[in-house]
């Protein structure tokens, strides 16, 4: 039998379901078990999936039966958990974001390189058929010189959503609408357009009792020359599907959630592509109403990367770029200055 990578799940909140289902679906991986600072949460997941429960995170990291871990803790704990796992010799796959600060991202990146371990981040939206198709068009230069674009993320989260866990909406452990809900769209724009050069941003907390922002807007200059508007909120009643548009001198493309809604490109006959069931992708109004397909792809890819020694589909440096851009929006909003990105 071909070797399978034994993957444990650290952190047993709602997103751990996506990881567990994806590990069980992967032909090159197996579910090692669950660990959480609240053992009762790990026990519930272990019972649900017929897997082992570890008494503690430390016990999981010390186990020779665990090759790698998926880190599904609250965002602010990602970095320290990743550092502990890497120090224990475990490969890591971290839920977005890698960390809530660039400094913590750099700490994890440095240790993963030092240890020579496989390390990746969940950024499943970039692997949707629509984003992949648009990326291919951009690489081929079909849109010509890139002019402008927009990323609109008008989501809804209730006050009860934030009240459900003490970490939600805090600067230290979560960030606001842009760092939590909006990071997938930000990652996709960086994936499509390349590095960002500078950003000017505004933010406010409009309708929720939380520390962080629930509404942010930004103007971003990309190194490719495109000027892009980013809007993120969790205060839009009922929410709306994520909207991405990119405009070039030879055409424009619009993606609504997981579907290319418009493709007007010179000399190019666009054929609609099959997409993920739209009914599964209602994350704009319900945080868990998303497809598991992207997680399944990334778990299989992560296990294969470990087995073959190659880099995973989304290495840590990719997530750092998204965190840096979002942190730049926050810094600009606080200081009133344009922030030049590294």
C-alpha cells in the first residue's frame, strides 16, 4: 500500500469539519485524530469521525504517529501553534490567515525553512474554476494592459456570531471583516494581479460591538500598474456574493462568487465553465455555507507535497502577502497615510 500522511487536527471549532472531511476523502492521507485546549471539543469531533482524541495539543505534537497537523485554532493562535508544531518536527497546513501580523508570519516562515518542513496555508478560493480560468487569461495577456479592478465583499454577520466566541472581532486574535472574511478575496486578487505596491485605506465599526472594524475600503496600486478598489463589510443586510472585476485595454472579466458572469475580451470567445453548486457557496450570509471542494484539493496537495518533497500549492509566503496588504489597510486607516508595501 502506498504511504499515507497521518494528519492531526488542532482546534475543534466549526472549520475543523472541513479539514476532517477533506482528510478522510484524500487517498494519500489519514486522520490521526483531534486535539483542542478544550478536551471536550476534541472528544466530540473524535466521536463524530471515529478518530483518536489526544489529551492535549502537546500530546499530539509529541506523537510519532502524527506526520503533520492542520491548524484550525482562532487566527491569533495560528502563529504560536505553528511554531510549536514545526519545533516538534511536524509539517503544517494552517487555516487562513497564517497569522494576524506580518511579524508573526515571518517567524513561522523562518522556522519552517530552518526545519525543512512542508508548510502551507488554506486559500481555497484561488482554486475555483473561475479564478483559475481568469488567471490563465491574465498569464496569456488576453486582457492587455491592466487598468483597474474591484473586489467587493458585502457580507453579513450578526452580533450573535461575534458574541459566540470571545476571540471573534478582537484585534489580537481575529481582526475584522477584512482579515477574517475578506482575506480570501484579497488573496485571490494578489494571485491574479501579482504583488501590491501601496495602499490607502479607511475603516470603521458600523453596526457591531467589537474591537476590530466591520467595514473597510481601500485603494490599492499593484506593481502591474492596476489601480484596484477593495471593499469589505460584515454589516450588509443578508449579504451579497463576492464580486471581482478586472479591466484591461483588451477586455474585462467579472466573477460573482464562484462564477464568471461576464467575459468581454477582444478576439476571445468565452465558453461558460461548470462551477461549484452555488447553493453551497452562501458564505456572504452564513459562515459555514461554503463548499468543501477547495479544502479537499488543498489537503490532497499538502499530503502529496510532503510525500514528494515539493512546495505545497499555497506556501507560507503567499499568505504573508495577503496579511501584509490587509495590515497596510489597517495602518493607513489609523494614520491617514499611504502605506508602501514591501
